[in-house]
């Protein structure tokens, strides 16, 4: 993933933010829940759409589409500052939490966008935390796979093209997610140190 900081409006991006030295950034359910509250607030405050997320113990995956070139950097800065304050206060620590800047990769076609969304939602399965994506509550899979959409999460246009109804789209997406992503596609989605 590159370290670009200005993005093309309307072009989706896969964002990864990792804990410093791969440290645990979510230790208990309240940490995950707090991050989602901060993400929800940021999604409503900055001109962008959040399509997918997976909060892992050591890192975060997001799939977003900005409406303005600087929307993603502003959102990530706001999320980072608020969550670090919360985390440091909660665990009586000081200092950095994140491993430098987030990493970002442009998603430039429909097939790639659906593969990226699947990669994000299947990340807990690939990490062997759960056997199936619906078992993990800290990802966007329940929205994409079952139509349980929180008001701050926006279906990606390529996801919407999967079917004419909520159930058709959710069913098609569940079928896509039932199949592992092949290694060539995974390599295109990841950077060398990405999970």
C-alpha cells in the first residue's frame, strides 16, 4: 500500500492502520465499541462514505470512498487522535499507539472493489479468529452479508450491483464470501507487512 495523502473523489480506497510494533490496539469489547463510535462520528463529519471495516486486535481495515481529496486524511487524523486519547487514558499509558501513518491502496475497478470488500470482511476468518465471517461482530459483514446496515455505513456501488433487492445482494455477497480469495488476489490487496 502506498502512503498517498490526497485522493481522487469518487475512487474507493482500502485503508489499513496498524498498532505500533504490531501491539494490541483493541483489548476488550469496550475498545472495539469505542472505535466504532469514533468511526461513526467521523463518517458523518467528513465528506466520504465508509463501505466496509474490520477491527482486528492489532490493526484496522477500512474501505472508503472520499468526496473530496483530503477527506480520508482528515478522517484518519480525527479517528487516530480521539482513539489514542481514549486508549491511553483507559490503560494508563502515554505515547504513540499507531505504527506511523495509515497505509492506503486505490481500488480501481468493480471486480477489485468486491474482492477488497470480501478481504476486509473475511479478515477475521483468515486470521483464524472465527470460522465464518458472521461470527465476528467487529466487521461490516453483517451489513454486507445480511443487510443489517447501520446508518453510517454506505453500500458500495459495486455491492449494490449484486442484486435488485437487499436480500438478493446479501445472498450474492454471502456466496462470494464463502469462497476463499486466491493468493494472487490477496497479494494485490496486501502490502508486505499487512494482514
